[in-house]
C-alpha cells in the first residue's frame, strides 16, 4: 500500500530522516510512518506548509490513502479534493480541540467532509469533534511513546524531592497556579522543579522572582525543550507532575505525557484528564496535586511496582508497533471499502 502523509512543522535533519518539534507531527505521522515503512508499505511524506504551487504535485505523489494531520491552511482542502478526484482515500486526523474560531471550524469541517474517515487521539476529543462539527464520531488512535525505556525508580532523598514538568509553553499557566501549594508542601521536604519548555520573553525573570519568594522550599529551573533534554530531565527526576484545568480543550488531550513518563520509569501525579484514566492503576490522579504528592510520599513502597505494571500496559497499547498496527487496520479497512 502507498500511504501519503500531508504534515507540517517538519525540521531539517542531519540524519536524512524527517524530524519535528511538533508532537502531533511526530506521534500521528513520523512514528507510525517509520513502522509501516519497515513493514513494506511505501511511504511518502509531503510537507504541505512548504508547498508554493500545489499544481506541481503529480498524481504519483498521492497515495492509495492520504492522511492529513492538524491542518491550518485551505491548501489542504485543495489537496484532499484532488486525492478524491483520483479516487484515492482520504483520512483527516484531529490532534487537539483547537478549532473554535469560525474560520478554523469551517476549514476543519470541510476537511472532515472530504475525508472517508476521521481520527482523533482520545475518546473525549472524538465526541467533542463529532458534536461540534456535526460529523460521524472519529476513530480513536492514541499516541505512541517515543522516549527511551527507563528502569522504574523512586528513591527521593530526605533533603529534596525532584519533580519535573514538561510540555508546551501554552500550558505553563496551569503549572504556575501550583507554585504556591508546592512551596507550602516544600516546608516539609524541599522541592526542586525542573520545567522543560521553550523559553519566552520574561520567563527567566519570573522564575528568578519565584525562586527568591520560595527560597528554601521550592527551587525552579528552566530547561530548554528538546527531546534529549526531556529524557535527561526525566531520568534525573523522582516524579512527574501534570496539572491541568477542567475545560473541553484540556479534557480532550491525549495521554502522551503520562505515557512518556511511565516509559521513562517515573511515577506521575496528574490532575483528572479523561484519557489519563486508562492509566489510573499505575499513576496517581487527583484534583489536588499536593494531595497526590502526599499520597506518593506516604506510599513509597508501592511506587516502583506501579511503574513496572504501567510499563507493561503501555507496551501493549502505546508502543510504536501497537499504534502503527491500529493505523494499518484502519488503512486496510478504508482502502477496501
């Protein structure tokens, strides 16, 4: 089968393979494409944000199945329509609930209408997309892990608890709301918090002010985001915290940060997000992050066995092979329909 992905945010690479700083492009395109290519399928990845003249694409550029990832431009409508004219199959993948602006909602609805099938990364997102756009409920294919396997570890020292938060800079406000509670928690055991994120103007100054305010109880450190820095920060941490807020966009998120943390051998304390409950036997979900951390510290002997079980679970459900298999089942059913 020939499979063409239309994706954006792909970066130059010295390795000759595609890379991306965008999680959606890696999880929904680059990782499954690599596995499917190894299985013998012909893969073509087109960078739709680099196309200056779509008419220069030949019929051979289109696959038997054509997958569009998180589209922001009307050019993709033209490309999807052309694939349909060639009697090729079209799939659209929703990665976030991020299209409530009228112009974006109209575009995403058009992409859904041009598709033979839609995909989302979580059940909550699937329901939200279906209701908002008035389309059939998309099929759920969750994100794969991409980080290295880490040995389960939980051995905090008596003089400092090392926590890590990693993610998109747009989610930092949810973390900042936890700083005062974390500092109060740090009166019993000092906390160091490594934040792995892209730097923005003013963030270092804000962290310096926070460190002065919370001195002796909470120390914050900014690590510039990269995959390598993320894996290193996880390896040096005792646990991961994932605060969130209770709104439709956040509740529709994929579980990728939970999955990556467990994959790297670290325990997770997280606010309730619907997709996280699939992993609730292996992490601590609590509407109060501090209560979750307190539970973790009071049950230290249970943590490593939970991580071990969590790693076995994600190997079955979130390995690149498992996720690519779900993609292949969908692609074969679409091609044969």
